[in-house]
């Protein structure tokens, strides 16, 4: 019986070796098949090289070192990569279930992007389509992105940007995406040099693919129907000195084909004298502006009208300005920028409650004219409200307010017979001393407390 033991052991060993070799061969065949499927997924116009490849756990993925993709002037490299669930047939053509990259870099003529770690789920690669077979072009789609330690360069802006982390869900044409980014920084090297930072940015319900297309092609961005939310924390913009800081910016909008309702707020708003039109602040005794902003509005697309329910700008050591009214269609961004001067006013109500700004303005004007604030106010009242003038007219009301700004708010209403630019209203106010009849033509009234 013992004489057969060596032969039995040898037979088992031989079978084990044959089994191991067969398994290794099957593993190699599966590996080559997986790599070939991945090549097909990339398409014929993309080159794909690597230093080493081996199967992942249970052969469900393929791992690579020194991975390189090239397509035209675009290239992607990664020190290490793992790719799984590749599909090249049926409705899921050119779809990759999961990709993981370590030390990832993307480069093309527009700039470059480097990441320490990048994980992608549900990736559908873009394709040109085939008109003869009736196959439409396929845009890039990604179900989920998780990236760590980003650093990039935008050639057109000569700008560097970084982020500690980035998460994106549902990226694709006409998809309501979600983006969550932390510790962002953008620095431009061309004049005027700017450095923009934010501790966190959250976007929800925006078509990020459409936004990217709009940026790269200058095509207009079309908002998706539904709910959109934006939140930015600890926003800062600096040049050679501070320009703007915001503790938190929030915006919530509901969009349909007919209208869009939007509520936005800026908390902890700070603006410095280097910002255009704010160079006067030091002359009034302010090192910079501190305040908060609230905006509640409705875009009526069918009527071509922008209705502002509430616009409020409040500075504790200056005053509180509120505005509501109807304007010809304009974007929210235009309203908060220099383009606001061109907005067509249909009707407008404005109120200002002073908290220290008016006396400082009067004192500054009086000082430049070599007189006292009280004498300067008396001079204004004599010129704006001469004897015999209507005390309810705009200029007498304004003169009365300047004499007692702490008594209550100054209110102004504008109801022109036809829409006029906001700049034209400002120009009319400056012309009232010589042409008081313009107030009636513009439907303008002022009321002091």
C-alpha cells in the first residue's frame, strides 16, 4: 500500500500543476479579452498603452500601471488605474461601469488637470454617431465622480485652480447635476491679477454639461425645468489688496418654461475701496463696506418682464436700501452688475432708511466747500426749496429729508408712461433743480418723513 503513496502524491501534484496552468491560461485569456473590450470602448481614434496589466479581485476588473490614452491633442495618463464592467454591445455601447485612477493627469490645448485620486462610476464615452445607420452622437455621461487634490491650468485665462475634493453626480446633457467642491482657489496671472477662493461650493439641479458647453462655445445656457440650488461659503476675491468677501451666498430657484422664481441672499458681504465706484469710502470714514443682501424676484418669460418682490441691501453703520418693481426682462447677474444701469424700468418703489451714512456725506461735502454741515444743509434747502415752491415736490421733500435723516425712511416711486432705462432716471434726478417738470413726466415722487 505504501508503494502507491508516492505515485498518488505525484498524481495529485501533477493535476494541481495542470489545474494551476489551466487557471492561469484562462485568467490570461480573460485579461486579454477585458483589455480588448476596453480598447473597443475607447474607439479606433484613441491610442491606449500601459506598462503592466493584471486582473483584479475575482477577475472582475483590470489593473494597470503607467496607463496612457491619446486622442488627437488630448492625453490622459495615470500612474495606476483599475477599470471594470466594460460594455461594448447593445444599448450600453461604450459604457464603463467603474474606473479608478491614481496620479491622474489630463492635457489638451486648453490646459491641464491633475488629480491625486479620481473615481468614476457609470461612464458613457462620447461618440460621433453614424448618420447612415441613424445613430445619433453620444455626449459624455458620468453617473458619479469623486476626486481628491485637484490642480489645473486654464490656458485662455492664464489661471491656476485647485480644490481639495470634488464630487459630481449625474453629469450629462440635459441632466440635473449635483456638485460639491471643497477648498477651491483660482489665481489669474494676467492683469488685473485676481485670487478667488471659497471653502465650499454646492450646486444642485444645474445642467453642468450644458454649462460647460456654454462656456466653451459661447452658446446661451438654458436652465432646466425644476429646482436649482447654489451655496457658496467663505468666498473671497483679492487683487493686490482685498476686494470682496462673502461669508455665505445662497440661491434657490424654481424654473418652468413660463417663469422662474428666485430667492438669493448674501450674508457677511464685505467690499473694499478698490472695487469700482467705492473709492469714496475712506473720505466718508469707512475702511470698507460691510452688509448683507437679499433678492426675491420672478422672471416672467411670456411677458418678457422681471418682477422684483424684494431687493434689500443693508449695512449696519450706513443704512438700509430696499427696492421692488417691474423691469423689462434682465438677468439676475445684470441687475447686480454695471449692466443694471441699462435695465428698463416699468415701475419702481425705493426706500432708504439712514443709519449714519447721510450725515457723513453731508459733512464731507461741507468740508470740501469750506463750510459747516448745518450751513451746507441751509444752502441746499434754499436752492431746492425756494420760497413759494410746492413743499410736496421731489426737491423740497429731499431737502427736508437731508435736514432730518434720522426721522424715518426716504421713499421714491417711479411710474413712467413707458419703460425708461434706470440710468435715465438717475440723470433726471440730477436735472430736477433746473427742470422740475421732468418729475411729473417721469411719474416720479419723493416723500420724506
